[in-house]
C-alpha cells in the first residue's frame, strides 16, 4: 500500500498510478482507503485535482525510507530462508579458539558473507553446558570425558549431545632453547621425570590424557609442577624458565623467542578433536550444515 501511495504522488494521479502498477483503478482506490484506515489519517484532499493533506505530505516524506527498509527486510528473510544469512553462535576451547577457528571462519565467510557470528570460549564442561542451554549452536572442542555429563545441568531430559570427531591432537614437548635437555639426541620420560612441569588443571582433556599416558608408561604422575589454567599461556611460562610443558602441536606453531618444541615419538595421540552439538541439529539448519562442512574440510586435512 505504501508503494501504491508513493506511485500516485509521483505520477500525479490515481489513473496513471494504476497503469504503472498494472492494477485496476478500483484496486488503487481500495488500497489507499485501507492505508488511510490503518494510519488513521486522510492522505488526499478530495476534489477535482489530486492534492496531499498535511498528513499525506508527512507520510510521503517517510515513504521512501519505509519502502527501502521493507525491501531490505524481505531480502534478509529470503537470504535466511536460503541459508545465506542469520546468526551463528559458536563455542570453542583453547587452543582451537586461537589457533584454528580464525582460519576456519575466514573460509566460511568467503562463502556466506552475510552470516553474523558470535564466539564463546570456554572449557569442555562450560561448552557442554552452553550446547545444552542453546547458548551456542555447536562447539569446537575435545571429546568430553564421561564424568563431565554428570556435572552438567539438563533442563530438558530429551536433549542429547553428540560428538563428531575429526582426528586426534598430537603432543610436543616445549622447553627453553638453552635448557640442558634441548640438545639431547633422544629424550625419554625417565629423563624428564625430575624436571618441573607446567600443567593444565586436572579437568583439562589434555591433562587427563597426559596423566593417563604417564601413569601407564612411568607408573607415576609429575610431582614437581605448576598449574596454569590456560593452555595458550603455557608457552610463555616456559619462556620465563618456569618449567617444561607438553602442549598440543598446534599451540607450538608459533613459539615465543627462546623456546623450542620437540616431538616425542613415545607419546601416544592426545585427545580427540571434533564438534559437539545437540543430536541431529546439523540436518535441521542449513547454515550450521554449511559451517560443519567447512570445519570438516579444514580439520581432516590438518
């Protein structure tokens, strides 16, 4: 109706507007009456010549902006319907939030530039709760330990989580470049047992896996250690000479000056990396499904 009103004013008559819009003149007249009823004002002075009332002049000056907003709104709805627009809420744990997610999002936004993205960073347990509470659509994290499910609140007993694995992390040993062990041709866990280590908290998937490996291979845990809550911060504590650290290989892609990383062939694979989501959610949302495919391509190629 706004478009009809704007066309009448621009063309100078109801008759000409009907021709331009390919409507019958009674249809044009009916639309204007409906618009006047909805707005509660009279738009045209009735007479031999077409003349806008004060209210009509006010509405006409606003009509262009209203039509543009309506057109933009319709286009946005259509883009959303086709999976080209919308808001995607993503959770991520470290080190993926820092070392992997930026490149993955860049590739996704090349395909779907109109999608808005919000990112939450947390621990595995925090991300599990976010997924359960619909605060994030899915999370890039590690395979949750079974005991974590019992720690999560579940307001809806029907909501189930599923984990889509993409592969395992690899551990490397991070140490200062001037450390006596830096030049050792071969390193063993026995040689490392007396060193001070920088560890993440016991609930961290990396620490759970590392404790399991050390327990089986050495029959012990690392007693001399400093606990650091952020796995991305460990390398800077190594740089300060506070100890050695087992970190995921991706975290060692860029190292602080004065540090070095060494692969430890006797170490088993680390925790499994993948996507955590509510069961069957990717098949219901085209944007999530498209993002999942980008994650799959990037993570399976690493």
